C-alpha cells in the first residue's frame, strides 16, 4: 500500500531507515585518514578512492583498488581495525539525536555498510543510541548499491517498501534505497533529486508526529 506523501515538505510513513556515516554520524576525518594511509601505501589516487568508497563496504573498495595478488580479506580486516580504534572528531549531525529519540523504537532501523563493531563504536562516539534493529555488513551478502540491506531492514520492521522512508547521503546508498522502492531523503549535497526524493542539510528542522489509521501507526515527518 502506498501512503500519501502530503506536501513537498512532509512525508507520511510507517518505518524509517537510516544510513550511518554521513547520515547520522560525521566521521569524515577518520574515513579520509584511514583511506589516505591505504592509498599512500600502494601509491593510489586518494581522491578517486574517496569519490567512490563512500557508503560502500570496505572490502568492496579494497577489492577495487588493491594491487593484483593482495589479500583482500586481510587488508579489509586491517582497515577495519584502524577505523574501530579511532574516534576523535566523530560527532552526530545536528538534530539527529533529537529526531531518533522522538521516533518509536520499533519503527526505526540502521542500515550501514559498517560491521556491527564499527557501527557501535561510531554511534557511541557520536552520543547516539543504537537502534534496536540494525542491518550491518555481516547481515547481507551484497552491499550497497544493492538493495538487500534496505529490504531486509523493512522486513524486520514488518513494513512494505512503499511504506518506508530512507535517510541517506552517499550515491551508493541512495541507489540502494531507490532500487528497494523506498522514498529517499538525501542528507547533504550528493547527486541530483528525482521523483520520490527530498533533500535536507541536517536534522535541525526535521520533526516527527505520531498518529494512526486503520492500518496502524503513522509517522509524519516534517522536513
């Protein structure tokens, strides 16, 4: 069942899915630092790595850029350890904590390309509570831009894709949400907007109101 979207600045939904890095949590400095060290080790183009790696599982980026014969799993594991041990400068996006606190816990999920340990580290460092439902890299066989993670999260919340709103910031994640058939709010300046997409700078002006209809609970987001 498709829900009405209301005016261009309001969305009515039954479930909300959030990406993490760049969407709820600003971890830019650490991401650039870790991938910069990887690029320097193998004389790679750091600008190209950063352009294409955001929102994608680390092992997929390593597989794309590592030299022939490299141990992809070992390199990805090493980078993961580096990311998990560094938290300086990690902050929540403005308004993210207040929005999460205002939402029903059983209507929210995190869908991230990070593993469960890194997701927990970064959410804690940003002062954000981890949603009860979280789909991390271990829970999927295909990472973003494949829609598997978003479809799995919607199923865990008992929501149809048309009744879900996704908050995303990265091209790969936006593509995943769109492929899942979900309305998408782009956080920040990534890409252009198409039908079924909205944009916000951060969550400073985003509010949620809870109502109900014959199908159950409704969440109306004002953007």
